[in-house]
């Protein structure tokens, strides 16, 4: 009978390459997301809403919902809901393409730019505070490594999404 200090046999997950690291990445993501959400509450924006406004601003102010989804790595249904919630207070507006009626553009409004400008210093301060645990070199290293992992994940995600879309079409 094992005592309290002894551990039982390791299971397969405990010894799988990368599992411990992914658990920490996931926990860090959740902690950062929650802190950012609570910090941005005073700005009357959620973190995904802030991200969407920032993506629009960075990319010239107008994007299709598909382009926003790609930039945020989110499903189109999620982007539609986010746009709905940002459109109501006038932070973005939908513009329907006259040439291609299937295409919808999302445009950042003046009010959206103002709200983003108000929230940005709060987000910047928080990012600085959270990243102060790392040196500049460690931050650059972290970014390079996470970009590498993102590329591998995106390469894997593309065919998975294609299969999901095809599967949904044939389930009708």
C-alpha cells in the first residue's frame, strides 16, 4: 500500500512527450485570458472583442468575416456572434459586397476606434506587467517557439477543418 509520499505507477499521459508542457501552456493561457477579461471589464469589452477591434485596426479597418476568422483562428460562427455584439453598440458595421452577395465586410467605426484607443493602454500595461516575469531575450525566444508551434498546428488544422466542412455537407 503506497504511503502519502509515494506515487502510484505513472500513467501513459504522465510520460507522453509534450503533455506536461501543453498543460502548462493551457493553464497559462487560461490565467492570462481571465486576467485580461477582468481587466478589460472596465472598458466594456471582452478580450475577444478587443482582439477583433485590434485586428481590424491593424489590417486597415475593413476585413471580411473570413479574414477576421483566419486572423483570430476562430470559426465563422464565433466571428458572426462577436460582430453582432460589437455592431449593437456601434463599434463595427457590416457592409455587404455589391458584387458578391455572399461576402460581408466588417468595418471599424469611429466609435470602435475610440473604444479601442481607450482600452489599448490598459491592455498594453497588462501585457507589460505579465511579461515582466521574462527577460527581453526570453520573450523573443517564447514568441519564436510559439510561432513555430502555431505553424505546425495550423498545418494540421487546415485539413481537419476541410474534413469537418465536407462531413457537414454530406450529413444533410
